[in-house]
């Protein structure tokens, strides 16, 4: 992991053009520095392709960088996202599993585009080019619908067309959350459960589920997140404290793809140092 600098905390959950964000990793680094953040983590969906650019730009801006990833997982029948920090990049079980997830994401997106195209004039070329290696998902389909003039923004496209109850919707392959935690740890990293009480989820993670994931090696839980429901948080905060889990904060920044603002939630630099210490192969 890179060293820290700056005045504020770290935004530990951001996305770039390598998945469903709209900004380059270097742009995130420069904006983080402008805002006075001590640093940030780049956590694109199921890919680490933006790390090199983010690390170089963070160093040039004089702020810290934490290499991260957001992994598509499922636990107790519900979709859960897992943040992995400080994983050792390269081959191995985790990266083989991530390759399968990305392939499944692309196949799912193609089928959803085929379904949507029956009623809206969009095609795959408007969503993603054949040589485009980004991790593709519903936000890219939403962007195509917005560009074609059907909806004002991503949020409206999701609400009207791309939600799980829609006839256009198709589920996607996901890694078991406990297995993903194990693989993150085997790759030298630490695992943090992302937005466990987000309003877009059917339900919050339960304290019992949090205990199960802590037993699998979970290091922390992202309780300070702009999309978490305040009324769902108290039992999770109590469980996290009892289990000794770290509590992180982050914006889940997507550039223009979401209203979430970079740095609106952050993690104290002292906790980030604890995270660094927990990583098996700090760098």
C-alpha cells in the first residue's frame, strides 16, 4: 500500500471508468487531494485494472493510495458486495474466480440488452464495445438508455427498467461471500463488507449473518455509507462492536454515475494504518 498524506481521512470506496464510474483513476486522485483527503482506495467491481494509474496519480498529488476491489458475492440468498484491500495482484484462486464473474457479467449484460432492445432502441455497441475490457453491469445499460434520450439519469433508468422486478432483469453469477473472504485473505488482503444496510437492498445484513462472516475472517464493515438506512444500522453497529470488527466509512463515489460525493464519508487515517498492518503483504 502507498503512504498517506493530506489533512483528512481516506475515502475507501470509489469507482472509475474501469467498472461503472465515469472518471479516470487519476481524476479521482487529483480531486481527493483538492478536497484535502489523506488518501483514497480504488475499488472497481471485480477488477484491479486501475491500480497503477491511481497509485501513480496519488503519489504525484501527495496523498495515500489503498489498492482495493469490490467483489460481487452472495450470502444467505442475498446479493452482498465485499471490499478487498491490499490483495496481492496476479494469478491465483481469487483472480480466477473474478475472471469467471466478469465473464458472467458480460453474458448477463448482453442478454439484458437483448431484452431491453425489444422495447427501447439500444444495442450492445451503445453499451460496450467488443474490445472494451471494463467490468460491465446494469449502470452501462442505464447510460445507453440515458444517451438515447429515454431517461434523465441512471437512477431513473434503474427505477423504471433495470430493477430486479423488471421483465428485463436477469440475475448474475456471484461468489459465496464467505468463500470470497477466504480468497481475499489467501491473497494477502483484508475483507470489509460493503454497505450492509443500503436502501437498494431487499433487506439489511442481519447480526447473525455478520457473525457468520466474522467467523469466516471478515475484518470490517462499512457502516458509514451514504446509502445505508439509519434505522437498519443500530443492531449492526452493536454486533460489529461485539465481534471486534473495524467500522469504515466511504462515499461509494461513481463520478457522474451517482449523486454520492467523493469524501462525503471517510475513514480516519489511524484506522487505515490498522488496515495496512492487517495486510499480509503491505506495499
